[in-house]
C-alpha cells in the first residue's frame, strides 16, 4: 500500500491495499488477537530470523537488507523484553505488530521480511515453537513432582496402609507402593509429552498461505536453524493443522486428571474420618467463621482446575471438528485456551512438590486401618487354595468366617483353634496369615506390594527419572544454542 498525505500508512493494515476504507473499530476488537498472541513475540522473532537468513542465503533478498532486518528484530526483541514495546490494537496480531515496528526502525527494507511467507505458515510456526518450549517446561515440572513422590516413598518403605476398592478397605499395601502408583501415572504423562514433542518439532514455513511458495526457499535449512527435526510434508495440512495443540491439551488433561486423583486422596486422608495425613500450614487455609478449621484448599484447587483444563480441550476439539481446508479464522481460537491451560498446569507443578515434601503421615492410624475390616480375607482364601481347596470354595468359606466374626464382634486374630476348625479341618491343621506383614510379604511379584519388589520399583523409577531429566536438559541446551546463533545472525 502506497503512503500518501491523504492516507497515512498507520491508518490501514499491512494487508490494506485492496481495501478502500479502514475496518470498523468493533471489527478490530473482534478480529484482533494481539491481546493474547503477544506472548508469541519471542517465537515470532525467532521464526523471522531463521526465515530472513534463509532468504539471503538463497539470494531471494539482498544480504544488506537481511542484515538490517536481523538488527532491527534484535532491537524489537529487547524492547519487548524490557517492556518498552508498544502493542496496538490496530496491529491485529503479533506478526503485524513486529513488522510495523520493524518498518519504523529500518524503513522499506522491512517489507522484504514477508517475502515467501504468509501469516498462515508464520503463526503455525510460532505456535509450534511455543508448544515445543511449553512441553519442556511441563515435563520438567512433572519430573519434580515425581522426585517429590519418590522422596516420600523412600521414607515410607515400611509404612503399611489399607489399599482400597470402591473406597472400602480391601487389602494392606505399603504406602511407598501407593505413592509409586502415581509415579507410574506421571511417567506415562512424560512419555506422551516426549512422543508429542517429535510431532510438534517440525517446520511449516514454506507452505505459504496454503499451496506452497513460488520462491526457491530451502525449507529444511530453516528447520535446521530453528533446531527442528524436519518439515511438514503437505502445505495444506501445515497451515491448518492444530493436532499438536489438541494433543498437548489432551496430555495436560490426562496429567491434571492424575494430579486431581492424588489431590482427592490427600483431601480424604486429611479428614478426621481418615486421619492419615496432615497437610502443612503453608498449603492449607482456615475458615472465616470456624477457628478450628484447616482446609486443604491447595488440593481442592488442583482438583477443581482439572475441569478448567479439560474444558479447554473440549473447546478446541469443537472448533476444529468442522473446519474445511485450509486456514480459517476460527483457528485464532487455538491460543487462549492452550495458554491458560499451560499457565494453570505450570503453576500447579510448582506448588505441588513442596506441598508433597511437607506432608506428615500418621503412620499409626494407617497401620491400624490396614489391619481392620478383614483385610486379610483374600490371603486366607489363598491359604486354603494352597492346601488344595478350589478357589471358589475357599472364597465361600472365608465369607462365612467373616460373617461369623461380624456376628461375634471378632477379627481373624481373635479366633481360637476350635473356632477355626469348625469351618474346615484345613484351618485347624495349618496356620493362616494373620498380620498385615504376612499379606504384604506374600506379594513379592513384579508390580506387587512386597517390600523387595517395591524397593526395586523405586530404584528403577529413580534411574528412569534421571534419564528423563537428562533428555529435558539436553534438549533445552540444544534449543538455547540454536536461538543464540539466530539472534546473532550467524547464518549471514
């Protein structure tokens, strides 16, 4: 669009050449995404740095202009980081905002930056770069939660507690075994994020608006500059694909579901009815009217915010389900939800580890509960099976023993040899298991709650966690090195 005294450039969009008048102010408010996509500024500048250095290398734009663009983008990045950059509603989005400022800094040469590029493949790249970093942040946070759980489990290898089904006491387990169950869940979350990382880390640049570009671009070179693992294979798909955002939200939703289950148990265990754990004062609140109250608000908020993250997943899936190829403005709705979901999860992953480390378990209450409610009934049936009785017959017989004990207000250890023998001679001839440790030690199978198996599981988890942390750190260093080279304009 030509500048003129009658129509200054600032009154129109950078795409305004085809239009005879500015958009309505309310349309600007509806259309603009600058209020939230401004957080993509760093990644937008990284993508532009890689793009312009490729353009110069391929001889598509003069190197002198590329150098000026790189220097100008560096100034803009510093302005943004120092809070000096002016974001304007009329810029619509972060891409046009950066380009507008670049033109102010270096003049017409800024117009070469958008050569062989559309906002469609540009925003797809920005969001992939942001998601790549977000995956590493969340993965690091998960690893810290896992470490806190392993630290707790290591301190409670000999603490017994009741395991539950249907929220009814079922069989005794080690507290370390129970905590390790959440470690197993979180490792699955790490697996999902690491698997997703490979699909995210591919460059869509060169796809243009939808059909590819007519310039001799080197798409793989751009991907290499950005430390990406390859390029998106189809230009139509590249600009309209938001599977990676949906997958990220799904991974965050599953993660939050796991954390919500943990939070729910801490809420239950901290009640007077359970009395298994006390949450540290730093992670609880009081009542405005009841002075005695200590409420597990942090755990309750983790439980509640799971619904918030799940809602963002549902929202984006609903946006995407009916979109034809290729880019549609609907895709502007891909950002606010994922930004909020990430912020929510990232904060929780910071709060949870210190909260876990300061838990105080009432091991006496847990041990007492583990021995009650006929928790050794299955072990008694298994004992009879080992003596030759079919399991279904043993199951029925033990049910009668339980009924007898309930009627006479007794538990298994209270029964005399004569009482045992009245149910079956096998019970008089051999001693049945009568303590929780009998039950726990009997389960020395892989994945079981036997002390030896639990110790091995914890050792394996420690080793696996070290591998995950090493990958996260190595990837962060690789990306940081690539970004430093880009910011320095090393390819020019």
